[in-house]
C-alpha cells in the first residue's frame, strides 16, 4: 500500500475515532482530549492515535489510560463503520509536539533576553 493511501486511511481513522469518542465514550476519566494525528503501520494491523489532553500530568495519564481501555470498543466500531477488511489494533499515545514546541519557545525567549541584557551591558 502506498504511503498516500495509508495517510488517507490514517486521517479517516482519526476522524472516525474522534467522532466515536465525542458521541459514545461516556467514561468520566476521558478529559478534554484532542486527536492530533494518526499513523498506520505498513501492514495495516496497527494504528497509533496521537492525543493531547488539557490539564495536569495526572489528568493526561488518566485520560490516556481511559482511552486505551476503550480501544477494544473503538476497534470494533471502526471496523464496522469503515468496513475494513481486517481489524486493526488502536493505541493512544501522547502527542509531545505541543510541549516540545512550548519548550523551544521558552528557550528562544531566554536567549533573546540574555542577548538584550548583554547588549545593555556593552552600551554602558
């Protein structure tokens, strides 16, 4: 399967799983989650769903555990809804891109502040 077909399938899976979580998952431990992406394995047997969760680290971990507990239900529902040939295994993983981006922003800000202080010292 070409990578563009896998990407289309990944996007369709992300969209369908997002809808299912919003409409059918009633677990109170699933907090305010956003599905940011998906990647499908080359053999189409596994899909990783990347998730960001608002809240504390404990809330994030609790939401990920709740989503992974609901993965079996979501696998069956997606299999039926999308009429897939083979069932696939869904795993929810945290999307670290946002936190990595925030950390980079903080470091760049620190560099800019230190350069501003160095320039102020040179003028004196």
